C-alpha cells in the first residue's frame, strides 16, 4: 500500500469481533474521550493492515513478542517517536483487554523496546497571559461584538478549565448534579471512571452562579452545564474553536489547546507552593510521575528568572 492510496477498510468480522468490543469497553467502562477512541482505532487499523499486507505472523489471537518487535521496527520508518509510543500504548491496552477476556494467552506488546522520547515540558500560559485570555469575553461585550449569553458561556468554559483544572471532556460532560454551589466544588468523573473533587475557586464559582441564575434554561440534575444557544450540550470541538477566538484576541499562539489551561492550572499551583501530591489529586493523575513534569516547568521558570536577574548568573 503506497502513501498516496487510500487505506482499505478493515474486514467487518475483524471490526465486530475484535475492535468494537474493545472500543466499547474504553468508552463505557473507562470513559475515554472521543479523541482518544479515535486514536486507538487508528492504531489498531494501522497494525491490522501491517499484519494483513505480507507481514509474517500468526494473526491477532496468537501474535508473538517477536512479531510485535518487528512491527515496531517497521513502524519507526512511518511515524515519529511520540506517535509510535502512542500506537504501542493503544495496542498494549488492546491486548490487555483481550487477555482479561481469555481470548489471547499473552500480551505480545509488553516489554517491547521503543525509541527514547525527547523530554518536552508542557506548554502553559503565564498568570498575566491567563488574565488577558479570561478578559476576552468582557472585551467583546464592551465593544458590542458579542451577545451576553455567548460571552458568559465562553467565560464560564475558560474559568472552569483553568479554575478547576478540568479536562475538556470532563467540562463538556459536566451536569448540574455534580456541582456544589455553596462549597464551590465540582465532583468530576475522569479517566478510568475515577471520581475526584475539583475546587473551582471564588471567581469561577461566581461566574457559575451568574450563569445558572441568568442564562441557564434547565438546571435539573441531569442537565448539562455548558450549552449552545439552543441549550444543547457543548461539544469538545466547539470548546476548541471558541478558545482559538480568545487566544487571537489576547495575541497568544493560536495552536494552544484547552488542555494547556489545565497545564497552566497545575503550574501556577506549584509555583505558589502547592504540595505535589495535592496537585496530583486535583488533576486526577493515577501516578505521581505524571504530575512531576510540572515541577520541571516550575524549576525551569525559576532558573530563567535567576539567569535574568542575578548578577552572578
């Protein structure tokens, strides 16, 4: 198959017997986002086509570690290191699922060596940049360029992402039953159906109350919090697009994603002296190692300030 040709569809039997049950498990039991499900599907489809286009092997059910290594070696010529890591992670999860179901005898991707990744620090906005970004909806109202409903909805979206450290999938899935207005806390169901409490902060809570009292049409327990003008649940894509508008208004890079507001939330907490394990709990990270990347951001910032300001630097 050449790069120019369109990939052939997977056999219906493979999709029905192998892929669909796995994706259903991720969606309903693990509560993975649509974006993650799409990536896992693409990883599986790529792997299946490798198996089906001349790669020697025993098929999905009896794949051996040697064959998994062969796939990784071949795939390095087609993908960057990070994409390859993501693909193998998806395939490990695929085989782990079917191992628990008793359909395979081993997980052939366990322990398969991968090329080392470059350590990349997460992007985040400074506190000044965050203030400029969050001020965008009010600027548009003052200029007569945006209606009040949309402006307050957009501000609420950004305040919850930054004030509560929510993932964008958690934000759009938020219902009123999950909110404690008096305490200023959201009870969020995150990855792996893991529940956590997210303090929202004074400002985000105040915006939330105004939104509920002045703009929300339905605040019943099962109703979505962030909605379209037709009062339907907002999509992840809609959040991505509205953020781009305010990034441009604030003169910030347009490629920053909603997840960067979560990065900013974590970094600003650590810069202000928050305990690392507390930040881990607030973010809903299963491993402290995942949270520790933000300490590198904080240290890098401190060193930059030192190098610019200290006479002996």
